[in-house]
């Protein structure tokens, strides 16, 4: 626009058309800012910035919940392994005669009893 202003006369119709176009674009930008910003609320009565803030808070909650879930799953796996080891330690071999696979190792029983 500067170049056009420098090379044309003040009453050039191209300048008036560009001024109208700039004003229309500026009005459109103001409308969009008002629609998305804190100046007006949408259909739900909440602005876009409020929705985005809630979304970011939910993302933090999701990350925390995923971490807690993974920790709980690790503890569950450890408890299952400990329970299975304890069960094998107290489970007697019911094979008659005692199976050869036992070898004094509780987990090596054939479990076909």
C-alpha cells in the first residue's frame, strides 16, 4: 500500500478501494476476536478462553490419572506374582508317587494332580 500511495495521486480510486478492504478485514478480525475472546460468550454462556482453560485442566487430569493407573497396574502385577509364588510354596504335590518334575522346587510340579 505504501508503494501505491507514493506513486499515485490522493484521489486515486484504487486507494479508496484498498482503504475499504482494510477496514473490512479489520472489522472481521475484531468480530473473530470478540467471538473467541472474553468479550462475548457463545451458546453455552462460556467464552472460548474458558473452554480452552477447562480443556487444559482436563489434559492435566488425564496425565495424572494415566500415571496413577500405570502405578496401580505395576503394583497389581507385583501382588499377583507374590501371591502366585506364595500359593506354589504352600500347595502340596498331590501326585502319587510324587512327580519327578517336583525336584524340591514348588513351581516345577507337573500340576496334573
